[in-house]
């Protein structure tokens, strides 16, 4: 049976090759689109259950007073508190976007152990008020090295800001974002006291590390209750919930990407089904002869199903293999938005499973017709 299935599969080499190629392109496109969706959720996957984010209840862009820090720090269950401010500076050209944060460097590195910095670089970073730490991928993007001087032109905070590259961090985990730029909040605050005193001594949000995941909910409630009815009420949530709130803002884009990925699969299903229908229609007389020789309907269905599965499996495997080099062809500029493009085994397995499913679905109707048609009727068919 397998020998007969194989000969049927390669009977029309051009048709079989084009079908396999179409399947491979579809699986490749599906895997790449699913990888983009996975990258969108990269921050959620990397979030920690013991980290909370406290921000202004009105908006993430509304600041919080620095005076909140000691009051949060003394709460039971809180291990450490860090803080950050979004800094949107321009490097040479506005299109050179990358995440920039003014942070409490020492506290941040304690809360985020996934940012790996050598001890000597960390010491140099803490000593230099104008020192900054940059991710490995960001350094590679602009060719920055330790000791380089970087000038950013502030947009949210007007003025020219000079930084010295004192540390280049790497990610402990594959999902760690290595495209960020962070520097001392004190340096920004000193500038603000001179140019905009009313904006000084404020932060964008607080990172709160709790002793255990079970304390996340009660500590969040205590923080928000503490500042209820104040001029700057707070909203405290887990890091995962904080990341999901950003994703919710672009939910329509995610839905569109996922819809396109399934449309691609639907198109190739129609293509393969058409191929199998053509093949079965051309061989009806052959199937009639096979029936006269003792082949049962299940044997004929098996011939068609086997051919369809071979085409789908070969195309699926080729598409999965092509995904590995294709993932590196994503424009480097996309890393500033996603950080990482995690090609997971779950995505590859889903792509291969779907290709096999397509093989089964595409063969169902032709196999049923071939199995049910009578010998006399099949022998009447021409072409």
C-alpha cells in the first residue's frame, strides 16, 4: 500500500512540488505570525509573581510623589521598593527609538536579578551619576561600547542629557529584554530642579517586591488604601497584570494578526483539497479496476488519505525547518518594540499538527467519493 501511495504522490512531480511548496509557505507564515503574537506577550511571560507595580490611578503618564517611597517600604510583606520614570529622549534621529528609563539603579538590580551585570561594571555604574546601563542588543544595534558617551535630547523632559556607558547587561533568561536603556533617576531629578522645579521629586511608578506570591493581593490593597483620597491615588497590580494592560491597548492588532494566520491555513487547505480532488477525479477508472481486483473501499480511502498526508507532512516539515532561518530575517528595528522573538516548540508543534490536520481534511471528501462510487459508474468516467 505504501509503495502504491508513494507512486501516486509523485505521479505528477510538478503538481506535487507546487503543493508541497504552498504548504511549506503557509506553515512558515503561520509560525512567523504566531511568533509575533508570542513576542507580544513576552513581557507577560517574563513577569514575576512577587513583583508589583504601583502607578497613578488616573494614568500611567501621571506621576507619583517620591514621598510615597518610605511609606510603601515599611509595609509588612514588602522586601524592596524601586522606582522609575519613563524618559523619552531622541538619539540623533527620532526614528532611533528604544526604551529609556530613569531608575533607582541599585534597587532595580536587586528586584530584577534577570539583568546580569558584572561586579566591576555595576560598581562603575553606581559611582557615576551620569552612568547608564544598556542591553546587549541595544549596544549591538548602535555599536556602543563601555566608556562611550551618549547624548539624548529630551522630549518629555526638555534639555540635553549626557550619559556614560558604564554597564552592558545581558539577560538571564531568553525572554529577558536586552534593548533597554536605564540611568540614575537622581541625575534627571537634579536637572528638573533647575529647569522645572514643579516636576522634580516625582516618579512614574514604583516596583514593589513582596516576600511571597501570596502577599501580592493584600499588599496591593494596603498600598492603594494608604493613598486613597489623596491628590495622587494609586493603582497597584501584579507585574503580569501591568503587562497585560499594555497588550489590551493593542488587542485589535493582535486579533488581526491571529486572524490572518488562520486565513493562511484556510487558503492552503482549499489548495490541497483541490489538488486531492483533481487527483481522485483523474483516477476514478483506476479505482474501479482496483475494486475488481478485490480492493475494498477502505483501501481506496487509504490511498487518497495517504497521498494527502505525505504532501501535507512534507510541506509542514519544510515550513517548520524554514522557520528557523526566517526568524532571523525580522528587521532589527522590530527588536525595539518586542525585545525578543521567541520561536517556541509549541509554535512549531502547532504548525506541524495543523499541516497533518489539513492533510486529513483535504482527503476526506475525495476519499469518500472514491470509496462510495460503483465500479460501473467509475468506468464510465472519462478524464
